[in-house]
């Protein structure tokens, strides 16, 4: 007996807007690796000055939640001070 694949209804599209310290290219690489590891679609953009980052993710809700927790913790040298999570459309989220 095989399990049915998850319905697309279980998928969410989320934009995370993070602010903090050392949200630089190292943070971008960390977040992109987590997107890949969790099998999520999306992307990461860090702003000049390393104080803000935007992450867009689409996939199963539980995995997107895991991504958010991982990105809040971040790599050791980064400090996330705030995070706003909102619904997103991948086509326009990082434009």
C-alpha cells in the first residue's frame, strides 16, 4: 500500500523579512543551503549594510516553519533581532 503524495493544499508561500546584525553573504549562503536541504523553492536576498535579509520560500508548511526557525537562529556570527513573516507570491517576492 502506498501513501498518497501530499496535496498542494499543504504548501505555503512565505516571505520572511529579517533584521539584525551580520546578515551578509555568509547569512545568505546559510539560508540558501537550508532552502536546498529542506527541498523548498525560493530565494534569499541580503541588503547592503548586512542589517536586513529577505527570504522567500514555498513548500510544505512544516518545512517552511523549520526554515523560519533555522533562519531565526542563523549561523553563529549572525544575530537576528526581528522577523516578519507574510504570505508571498514567488513570482514577485524578491523583485
